[in-house]
C-alpha cells in the first residue's frame, strides 16, 4: 500500500539539497591555485549532521536506511566492483565526449600542490575515504535520496525520482571541477545511487565503490605528477 506524501520531509529534503548546492557553488568560487578554503567542507559536514539528527523525526524508519543494514561480504563487494567498473568506464569513454561538447577536461586544480609526495597522497586518500566515500554517501544517498524516497511514499517511482534528484545535486556540488566534472559527478551519483537501490538500501556497496574509484584516480594523479 502506497504511503501518503510526507510534505514536511519533502520540504526538509529540498532545503537540504539546496543548501548542499550552495556549498558546491561556494567551493567553486573559492577554489583557485592560490586559495582553497575549507569552509564549504565544514558547512557541508554541519548540514549533514543537522539533517541526520532531524530527518528521522520527520520519517520514522529513515534512521535505518543505509548503514543499519548488515554488510554482505560477497554481494556487497561484487556490487561495489561493478560500480567501480561503471564509473571508470564512464570516465574513460563518456567524459572525453562530454569534454568535446562542453570544451575542456575535468578541472582537478583543487588538488594541485597537495599530492606532490607520498605523504600528500596518503592524506588525500584518508580524506577521500572519510569525507567522500563515507560522508558523501551518507549525505547524498542515505539522507537526500532516502529522504525523498520516504517522502514520496516509498514506491518504485519515488525511488527513480530520488535517484535522479540526488544525482543532479551531487553533480552541482562538484561544480568546482568545471562543466565536465559536474556532468561526470552526476553520472557517478547515478551509479552510486543505483548500487544503494540494488543493495536494498545498504550504503556499503556505494561506500566501497566511491572509495575505491577515488583512490584509483588519486593514485593515477600522483603517478602522472
């Protein structure tokens, strides 16, 4: 039986998603070769924590979405590896086409000067697993996608809408990587969100896929530098 639309939760998700986009715009405005402000990241974390605390009060059961589900070593690892393959194939074949259409490549200048030695690489890997793999999956897939899905009644149609919306927001938050990075991140958001749906709400495959994918990119960036 389809649940009624939870308008309070839906408005809360809209506010949360809009605030996350603002952090992305702020990061894009402050990331230069000379300046790399950490304030947008701090705001992102604060918003995620606030929504994490408040959202379950609007939707009983939302707190069980994501990390509350048991880790399945075989199924979840296989899903994660599939996700990594899809993200890397997208980066290898779709992003060059997007670059030709939009002009330019993905802008990774934010990481310039941070990955010149093994210490910088290890620091970025730790940050990537903690903030990106865990933090972003919690914010975008568990809270934003899960919240929209709950708010719209928990149907398959609601899941599709939630998947698309969170991927658009995820892309917008990566505007600092330029137009190609924005589109590429949006595609990755679709992949990671699809993993959560395929895993019946578990975040673990998306966390692993996100972390492994980013680690590969950082290691290749280190080797090329």
